[in-house]
């Protein structure tokens, strides 16, 4: 059991989501491209990331191995936070869908939201990569 957990962890760490594909960057040789498949289809919840004004958490919808939607399930609201995040959240969502990654540009005036949104998005994409690696390896849960 411990060996399978260790092996699964190694696979998950070795995969990175890059430009619509999963890249095996565990070794220094030529990176193996793992083509996304329908096994990544679904909705993946990112982690709740702390900011002083409230947590930021996103969920990402994947179809055909691509990001098709990102929804902020938690985002700070309040006097100033609402006006900042009402402007920033659609921009961050559009970026994520356009670049198909969590390497988002920071929205001016919404630095903490941008950083934590990207962190939560990366956690969701990591879950999708883990689902993909499990399907490639034939493991089932």
C-alpha cells in the first residue's frame, strides 16, 4: 500500500499542466507530452487560499483536456473588496481559459486576489493532472 501511495505521489509531482497538455518533467531528458483526454473531463475544486480580506477558491471545468470554465466559489466581498473583485475575477477567468494554465498576470489593484486565484486554480489543475495520470496508469479509485 505504501509503495503504491509513494508511486502515485511521484507521478503526480512529475506532471505539470502546460499549454493544453500535461508535461512529464520528472527527468531531465526530453519531456514526454501526455495528450489530455476525456479522462480529465469534470469539475475540479481548487484549495481555499487565504487573504486578509477573505479566502479565494475556484473550481475549474475541464472538457477534452481543456479549461472551459473557471468559477470563483469564494472571493472576498465587502466595501472595497467587492469593487476590486467584481472587476478582477472576470479578467482572471478569461486569462485562465485563454492561456489554459494558472500562470496568470496580476490584475492591477487586485494583487492578492490574482495570486490566490492562480494558486487555487493550480491546485484544481493538479487534481485534473492526477486524474489523467491515474487513467494512463490504469489505476482506479
